[in-house]
C-alpha cells in the first residue's frame, strides 16, 4: 500500500477501542459492538467486513459439553464461560437470547467467567471447567445448520467434544475499523488493498482470518445489531450500569 504499519496487540477489545478513540491507533480488527460505539462517538468508522462461507454475517452460539444439558432451562445454577463484555457472540447476543427465551439472566448461573478468547471458552466447556459457553457459528442459509463454529475446523469438522444448544443473530462479521484521524488517502489505499488483494494476500487473509475476501462495510450491515443493542439498553440499562 506504500504505507508503514506498526503492529499493536491489545489484551482486551476495550484497549483497541480506547486506542482508536484517542487517535493512537490507525486501524484495528475488532468485533462489531465496539465498532458501532466508536462510530457513534465519531472516533472511527468500519471500512470493510470479511466474507466467510460467502456471508458477511454470523450467529452467536450457546454451547455445552456433548454430554451436557439438553435445554436452556437446564442451565440454571451451572457455570458459564464468556469471551468479553464487548463480544457480540461471546456475550451480549447470547445473553439477550437467554432473556428473550424467558430466562431471568441475573443470578441464573452459579458462576460466570470472562476468558477473553473464543478458544479459551471452548476449552473450558470441553474440559468441563465450565458447563456452558458462548462463541460464534456460521449457519447454512438454506438448512440453518452450523457449517463452522468456534469448536470446529473451517470446513465444519468438530475439534472438541462440544454440542450446539442454541443460536441467535445475525451479527455482522468482525470489522476492519479505521480511526477518524487516519488520512483519507491511506484509508482509500487500505480499502483498495482489502478489496483487491493478490493471491499471496488472499492466502494470508484465509490463514489469519478465515476470510475469503472483504466487502465495504455499509450501514445496513450493522442495523440488526443496532436494534439488539437498543433492546439491551431498554432491558438491562446502559453499558455503564449493566450487571448481566
């Protein structure tokens, strides 16, 4: 792209958001909820979304051990593992699904732990250190069956003794987000590079992000999730006071 990029690894999604908001970071790969919040603050905009299995969206997945409970109601009093409070599939959308199913989420679980990655959540469930976890999955648009999830290989073969209990969505894929302080010419070059990569870069996209390519992010991609966030605010209060 003719641009020097310096890597930055954040320990939490919130660290990425803060860095973009302060103008310390130019670009970030991040989940959709922080991306929406940054856009609302005028700090950053989503440039592009990765395409996986032909789709720019995915679903939240509530998973248990293959020998675990058969229903959502049977999860009462058990241990839950989440990714991060800013994770759509790994926390918020999964919790909203429980609430929409008639479950009083507060106090429903005996213990809740944030493990900061989807892989760590799957490991906790598969090793029975947690009884239920939240992660991501992609559904076949025709059969509505999971074709890829946090517990499978890219072609859908299970890697862990984990079973899908429920799904909710759709959610826009994780976004390539650009700081509002980023030069317009650099922004244009990045988007052009994402949309028209060479063969070597295409292979790199798939290896790192499991992405077949990218498409420009549009407001319509985020509308379903925005509605879910509005529902969360009405049900649980603003993020600063939420205790679910």
